[in-house]
C-alpha cells in the first residue's frame, strides 16, 4: 500500500510539473505598465498560446514564440510581435505597432491610408476603417521595419469584384 501511495504521489508530481498551453481571453479591466522601460510588456503571450482580446485596456501587449493573437476590441498602447507570430486585428484602439521580420500582422480594414513621417509625426502612421463595424482607427509604426510585416485584408466584396474582373479579362483573350 505504501508503495502505491508513493508511486501515485510521484506520478502526480511529474505530471503537474511541466508547462502546458494556455489560451487567454481578455474582455474587461484596466492595466498599467512602466513607461520608463520600453522593453517591458504588460502581457506576454508565448509558447504557441492564443490570446483573444475582446475589450479592456493594456499598456503594452507582446506576442512571441509562435503565438497567435486576435484583437477584436479594447485599448492597447503598444502591440509588439516577433518569433513566428500571427496577429489578426479586427477592431479596437491601437496606438503603436512594432513588428519583427518573422511575424505577420493582418489588418482587416478598408479605406486604409499610409502616411510617411512628416513634421507632425516622426514615425510613419496608418489610418482607415475596420471591416467589422466601420470604426475609424489610426496608429503609428514603431519603426519602418514593421511596414512589410503588416498585410491589409480588404473587404470581401472588393476581392469578389477583382476576381470577376480577372475572369472577364481572361475570357476576352
């Protein structure tokens, strides 16, 4: 009996001592972060985890190590991505976006306008409307390296019209 209890305790200890994948959902709340340290992230999403942001407020959100993010709402001061990350932005307020070359950010929007640095803004910035509800957005890029990592996904009707136009041109030839 004693051997069985020790074996059971050892199995529980071994099974409970390894990392597991966690999926997170934020839908409310207020959070702050230390503005003095630009490398500090208030929320880190790492190791293949997925985060769905539905609302709330965060100072800085960072995705690393093949994690996935879906942003539907909320207020995010800075969004940082790297290490084979995919982030989908459907809505919400974003102040700054920083991407590293091995990450992909998909922005589901239309009427998107890119603004290079000028006298009013030292960094390039982007503005447009979200596909979901037409809400206006505007955010700055941390640096120019982020621009190639951002892909704007147009509205479905635009894709349909482009496809039909391509078929018509092909049939004419």
